[in-house]
C-alpha cells in the first residue's frame, strides 16, 4: 500500500484541545495512519494511504469548524 503525507495549514485553533480534537477525528477516518496537529505551528501533518483522499481529510477538519488548506513547503 502506498502512503502519502499531507501537510495542511489549519486556521481557527486556539488551544491544545483543538489540535487533539482534529487528531482524534482524523484517526477515525479509514486510511489515516497518523496525524500530528500543532496549535503553535497552525499546521497538521497527516500520513494516509490511498483509501483516503485529501478532500476527505480537509472535509473532516472543516466539519469541526476549522479552515484547512494545503501547506506550501
């Protein structure tokens, strides 16, 4: 199985609980192998396989009330 790492800028987070909420929601998404969200960096790094599309990951974050966009390197 091929894995991909997606980095997203996440706006609207205010505390560590926000980051934890995002990581918990992403963990429930089929194909997400790991996620690490940082309130300080305002970024989420998600490792996933082909079962999960980038748009599905962004949709989960935005459903929680945050704004997520692909990060530029």
